[in-house]
C-alpha cells in the first residue's frame, strides 16, 4: 500500500476537523495526525495493506500513547522496541501545561497500548505476522484535555460539538475501510463498536466488539488477553 493514500485520508480528515471548536471544560485539543504526522505515516508505510482480516478500531488517542507517538495505542516502548518506529514529533497548536508532548522521549507508559501490542507480540511474535491479519486504527484522532488536565472522551462532548466531529470521523472511517478492505471491523470498546456500526451500516461488513484494555475496565484487569481471544473466537476470528 502506498503511504500517500493514507496521507490523503488523514489530511482530508484534518481539514474536516480544523473548523470545529470546543468550549470549556475542554481547554486544549491535540491532533497527533498533524504534529506526529511523520510517525503515523511511517506506521502506514511499514505495515499497511489491503485485505486485512480484521480492522481493530479504538476510540481516540490516549495522552500517553498516540498523543505522544502518533501510533494508535502507541505506548512508547512498544512502538520503538516492537514496531521499530521512531520519528520526530512536533507540538500541538495549544499545548496543555499539565499534558506536555515529549514524543518518543516520553517515559510514561500507556497501559492500554502495553496490553494491546503486548498481546499482539505474545500471540504473533513479529509485527509482520500480526499485520498480515490485522490493522489497528482510531476512530477519532483528537485528544480533548480539560483545564485540570483530565482527558475528556468524545462521547462526553455536548451534542452540538459531538455531532460534526462524529460526522467527520464517520467519513474517514468509511474511507479507511475502502482502502484496507477488511473482512470485519472490531471496535475496541463499546463506543468505537457503536460508531463503526453506524458509519458502516451501508456496507455488508460485520462489526463486532472486544473489551477495551484500559485499566478503567475491571474486566481488562482480570486478564485482557484471554478475554479478547474468547471474544474474537466468538466472532469467528481463529487465531491458531
């Protein structure tokens, strides 16, 4: 897959998102597709391809994951040591003083990314084997920071702000599916699964759901890898 095709999708999405405005309690909005564009395109250039069996779809970037590295669920250690991606990372338009962007120098781990990529490494061994069957993306590329520094997820935005955001993300998801041609989409968590089902309702494409690996999810803390393998198997995704 040519990386400039992914570049077209992310640049089109960024253009759709640029006019949107978010009122307090949102203080800062980060778009890693802009300031970490180089890393995101390196991810696509190395691992993207058509005909993947499963598109795993997260909700939006975590402050210590994709917000830092530009890679979905992008815990720094997993991205550098397993995915073998390193790139220059700039700064968001309005950095939050309590949520600095340190890029690949960030020393704080992202648990969700450690769990997701750690499972992929344990199950498949190499990135090439994993990406031969899967692709990992986020539905919404934006990070919303409240004045306190607290992360605010897209589903918590008021309808007047949420609806145009979701419309832009729906369009980008449909374009991503057209590009990758996955045989099914699996939302990582309820929100991503719900939005995928709505955005892709016009397609004859199965949409499923697995548990989110966040430490805020009690089920994930009880053994996320075992749990999602059972959930994937129930959908017909045989890992071997």
